[in-house]
């Protein structure tokens, strides 16, 4: 399967949201920085997996809500895989 890098629609959506998704934008930014530093590339799949792992590791309900909302936004703006 071909690796897809972060789809521009995801980044554009977060950038255009203004203050609506401030916490989610911070989480996405931290995730992208972490993945770039540790994996050298950032893909939609890597972002989704990282957010799921973060959800599993926290007991803070507020942080879980922010992570869940970020995950939902990323998934909703990630194009489906092409099946060839």
C-alpha cells in the first residue's frame, strides 16, 4: 500500500477554523511535530494511529475529549484509500 502524506484538506480545515478548534489544532501540531521528529515523515495513517494511542494512554476526560475530536476531524478529512 502506498504511503499518503497529510492531505491538504486536513491542514486547511484546521487553519480556517480560527478559534473554534484551538485545542485540537494544538494537538494536531504536536502530533505532526512528534511524528516528523521520530519517524521522519507524517502520513494521515500515522496521525490517526498516534491519536488513538494517545487516547488509550490518558485518563484525563478533558484530554480524551480533545483527542477524540481531533481524531474525528482528521478521519473525516482523510480521503479513502484507492482500491486497485
